[in-house]
């Protein structure tokens, strides 16, 4: 079993290069553990230790701001909230976004799995973000269970309704991120129907190109090229299948579709 011998002391990491946003400084409001309402089969953190939908403060805002000031934040194009799990589970998300924005003046991006968006407090916290990337891997509850393995009570309908409500209230850039695996590669028509309900600004298609550690590896937070033993490699759709899905989604929705090619 892999152990985390050196737990992180900083809530800020990077900047790291991201295929979507350029040089990104990561903010991890959950740095004490891996904490998420999903347990995605492809999660680069490895194991999610705290599987929860509850919100609380894990890193005091004062510490996060001190960590930011000690970082190379000037080198970043954007500040990204992601880290060791689902960032909207941090109850001080809105406060930290406001303070970091005021201090750095940099664009703020939040990556969310969209399970908390039916909570008005979460949607309010997200108003300070310039871009929000919402995960939508599945178009059916069956694939949601197979890929994302949510806490009890989360359904595709609850996720889509949450994103739609955010879409109505939020004036910034809203993207949908979909991880494509063999299990959902034939869901393009159902996914297109959900995308037509949401009407995001952009759809980002991705594949699980990186090995998945079996235990929580905090160095995997963000976009690090961390290396570790005891990792599993997942099967991916073929390049032809990816091109077919991209084309199908574009035709059925007319949306901007971008695919990460590994
Ligand atoms: S990939 Fe993201 S949403 Fe999925 S389990 Fe990991 S942290 Fe949670």
C-alpha cells in the first residue's frame, strides 16, 4: 500500500500547464484529505477517503491567502480551484475566491463535479468565478454509477437541474467537461440531449490518459505529472471513436466542442 509520507503543507500548488487554461496556479481548499461526493474510476488522486456531500471549512481563509502570497502566483495566467477533491465542499470557497481575485486580479476558474449546485449557497459562492467547468461524464444513472460512483441520492437529473439553475444565475463562462471511457462512448445521443438542455458555452472532451493510483496520492492534485507505483491504466476509446463522438455532439448541439488528444 502506498503511503502519503509527506502530506502537503500548502494549499497552493503550481503553476502547472493546463490544456484548457494555460499556466494555472492551483488552490486546494481540501488539502487535509481526499474529499469528494464522487469516486470516479479515473480519479487521478487515487482513492477518495472522505466520500461526502457535506460542506465545511478545511483550510482557514487566512492560511490560503498566506500560502498564495508565498507562491509564484505572478507567473500564472489563471487561478484554478480544484485540488484534493470537490472544491465546492469547502464552505469558505466564496470568501477565498473574492479575496484572491482582489489580491491578484487574475481570472478565477473553478472545476466542479456539479453535485452541489442545487445548493443556493454554493451557487452564490461561484458568482465570483470567471469560468466554471462542470463535470458531466454520464447521460444515464447507470453510467453515473459505473463511472462517477456518487454519494447516495445524486442522480443525473439532480446534476443536470443544478447546472441549469447555475446557468440561469451565472453570467460567466460555463463549460461542460466529459471524460470518455468505453462504458459511455455510445451515449452521445443522450448526452447531446442533456447538453441541449444546459446550453453551455463549451464542451470539453477528455480521456483518462494517466494511470490511476490505488491509494490517495496528494501529489496528483491539479495537473501534476506525478509518478507513483501501484497504478492502474484505464482503457480509452479509440481515436476514431473520439472523432466520431466529437462530430456527433457538434451536429446534434451546434455547441463548441473541444477534445484533448493524448
Ligand atoms: S475526478 Fe474529481 S470528481 Fe471525480 S472523484 Fe476525483 S476529485 Fe472527485
